[in-house]
C-alpha cells in the first residue's frame, strides 16, 4: 500500500465500515464465483424464452404472440426451491412462504458463513436491513380464500408480505439487533446498506446484514414493450450506449455482512472491501414528474457521500452507475455524475458501467447487485465492461466528461495517490438517490498460521447427502491456487458453522491431503478420514468440541471465506394470480358421499393440515415437534370454533402433548371444562 493510503488508514478504521461477507444469486449465476466469471467475460445473462416455454409455464398465449411482446428476462433459476426444514418451516408454511422470504433466508445464512460467522446463535447485536419487491405469489396468496381457510389470514400475511422480510431473518437466525424492512423502490437495497452503515457507526449493532431481493414471479415471463416506455424493445439493456433503448426486468438476491472496520481488523475478519462513506437524498419536487429522475439531488448524494468519506470524488477510478439505459434516465444520471465528479472533468479517466447490462434491472435488489460487482472488481483489481459493450451515446457528451465506457476487462492498477476507490449509485422511482464510496481492503495483517503437523476439519450437515456435497465443495476450495491455510479452514469450520446432526471429520497435514480425504468423504466414504482422533470422535458422537483443546490444535487460525452450506431444498412452488394452487398444495375438499369420519379423525385431519403433515397418525409426534407454534394455535382455535363449535382454550396447544393426546383432549371439550381439566391433570400426573 502506498504512503498516502497508509496515512488514510486511521480515518478508515475509526469511521469506515468493512464488508466482511457476501452472498448472492443472480441471473446465470447461482453463486458469486460464477457471477464474477460472467462479469469478467462481459456476458449477458438475460434469458430469451421460446413461445412454447412461456405458454407451457402458464403465460397467456395471446399476449405472448402479440407484436410488442418481448420474451426476455434476467431469470433466477430455482427460485422456487427452499431448504424448509433447515429453517424450521413445515411443508404447508414453506408453500405459503413467499419465494423472496425463502431466498433471503438462505442468502443471509450464506453471507454470514462467508464472513466466517455462525449463521445461527453466534451473532448477537446483529442488525438486519433488507427490502424486496411486490410478487405475484404475495398478491395471489393474500387473495386466495382457500389458503386463508387452511392456515389463517394473518398467517398468510406474515408468510407473504414483504414488510416481514427482515423480521423473519432475525427470528430464524436469532439476530437481536435492529430489524428493518426498507422500501425505496429501485434503490431499496443500497438504501438498506446506507442505513446499516449508519446503525453500525451509531453503535446500534456490531454486525449488520444488508441487501435486497426481487422475484416478481418464479415462472417464465417476458414483458410488453410500449413505445416511449422504460423497457427495451429487444430484450437487451445497454446503459450509456448508442444502441440503448431501455431496461430489461430481472430477478435476484444479494446480502452483504458489514462491521465497523476497527472491529473487523481487531478480530482478524476477512475484509473484502471498505465502505468509506454513503449518503441518501430525494429529488423532492425538483423534477418533471414523480417517476422521473432529477439532476441536482443525484449530484448531492454523490458529493455528500464522498464528503462523509473525507475524500474528493475525483479520487475515484470507477463509477458503478444505476444505468437503466432509458433516454431520460441515462442523460440525467450522466449530467448529475459529471457535476459531482467535476474535479476530473474532461479527463475521461473514470471508468463507468452498469451491471444491468449483464443481468437486467433487479428492482429492489439492483443496488446490492451493483455493490457486490464493485467489491469483486476491487478484490480482483480488475475493471469489467458492460455486457457486449458498444460505443457511448453521443448525446451524453462523454468526450468532455470525467468518464469513459469500459470496453473490455482490464487490470485496475493501484493509483499513486492512494488505494483503488469506486462509487456505486442507485436511483429509485419516487426520487430516492443513494451513493456509496468503496475502497479496496487494507492488507490483512500477518500471514496466518502455518499448516502442520496435523489439523482437524470438523464438518456437519442436516443430511448425509448435504454432508457429501459440503465435503466436495471444500475439497475443491482447498485445491484452488488461492486456497486458505488448513489452520484457518479448521478454525472457521469450528467457530463459523452451525453444528448439525450428521457429522464427519478429516485429519490431515496439508491442503492436498485434506482435499483428497474430503473427496473420499464426498464420494460416500466413512465419516472419519485420516486416522482416529479423540476430538473428532467426540464430534461424531454429537458433542461440542472443547474450545481449549481445539484452539491448541488450530494454533492461531483466523476466519476465512469457505464454501457455504449446500442448500438442497425441494420446489415449494409459488402461487400465481390465475386460479391455480401452488405445486403440491390442495385445498381441503368437501366431504364425499359415504360414512363421515368420526369427530376425532376430523380434528386430527385439521391439525395435520395446519402443520403441513400428510396425516396425524404417528402416536409419538408432538405438536411442537411437528412445527406448531402460537400463531398456528390461534388459527386452530378459530377453526375448531367455526367448523366444529368447540371453544378450546389456547393453553391446550402450549402443553407438550402428542397429536393423538391433543385430539382426545379437544374432544373432551364437548363434555365441559371439568372433563378437560381432569384430563390435563391426569396427563400432568403421568
């Protein structure tokens, strides 16, 4: 690092924020390694659907065959899949849970693991700042009377409404800091990052998750192009280019983990980049219309963010712009950025681009997709181009501006005046403008502990298949040229992963041996590899590993980025506005002709449906083990009253009863409260 950069370090440590973990899924990229390869190659990951694909997936045939229909979208693959059991949801809840909630839960988990931090139970004072868009699933589910009758209208809202995105993460991961769902339209996720930064600086939390998600539908879908509208006529988004004609919708999810830089450096966290400053403004009434962007306050957001960083905007070498590729949007953003970066006016030395050219416009997740792209560029010291780059639009006047469009991937040399720096902008319909100042991470102090003589790697997963997949991913990571030390790997696996039921361990001297043994485990080998080990056997037996003994084995390991959990959930479908129930879900059918089931059977069926069980025949299954909670209890009390005329006290559902016992005690309500009390007393006595 240069002398000037070193001089800036005290300011950064005192007032800056470290990005210590990231996770995301974007069109064409199920993980960030693939995302980076796509960006580096200048790939456009927008999908062009065939007419047959669209109609087979439920699109309206007449609309699809219309003259102005564009069969393109930045589609997120497998957006309907969810590892429900890992997060404590039964099948009924998982099917009702909005895909945006599902994706954010898994991505938050992965981001914390990427930071080397335990996703559940290991991150007190952790704030959550996220947002999402409107979804077809949410609209359809909240207007489906069958679903409301099945699980209760309040439960439907809690499982589908975007206002509960942040609280579900806090609840399921046990995070006790502030929990805010943010909504500023297209700038939502970068606004969430700004709010997380402010919360950390104010001391409201010590770690923060920030990001966003956008999945308007899990089904294949294009859009209708309107002349003069914001959407591209040909399914391609070309920000700031001569061929620009509008944007393309896309889906995705991204989350970053943030900590105060001083804390991150003190704890030896894997700092991926530094946020030096951020700012948010609104255009107010100083624009031509509500949906139009404005110049002055976009400029103000950039200037204020760099002022908060104590830096001159001209210190930037790159600007990741909002870049919708609309005629009005690009022109106003170029003018606003030129005014903010006026110290470099006429030099053309600041690169400019927009990830929307690669993946489309991700709405509420657009800002975090841009931020993650910029962090990856800083990490790899490489500037990447727009997808399929063309010539700049002549009306933008780039020849006399601070900017140039990047034409191809190129190395990003460290400037003589300090570290690499970039700005990231996001603009929302309604006028909320956000800008974040990024800086390359400081060198990580120390070389880390050396490997040898032997290191113990502890692995666990929910199923054997997941354990095999995890071992395979870790083997691949340890074979990479930039693989972490085995000691750092062992330390991170111990302190940064949630212990689960299915376990394995590997005992090895170096990365090569560890990778070979992990590959054997991944292929279905014995859960213990590399020779017997007392700590490893204690781990296999289900116990925790004593920290003092582990520390002596790991000899000063540090948190490092390792492959995250291999989620392997099944498809839970999604509701759609057409009157079609989601995959695997059927509403309760009316009674058929023939003998009616007795009341106890009907009550068991009602309980089973509310808990997402095929039936309630298991005599040992308890209400809580089946996923029951207080909200489900409220719903069941209402159903029992409405369908059977039974006024059952909610306290009954708070007892540790099997489902059979619960059904019998509900039946006792017919005989009066005294009988019910007697049965409860009998149960307690037993």
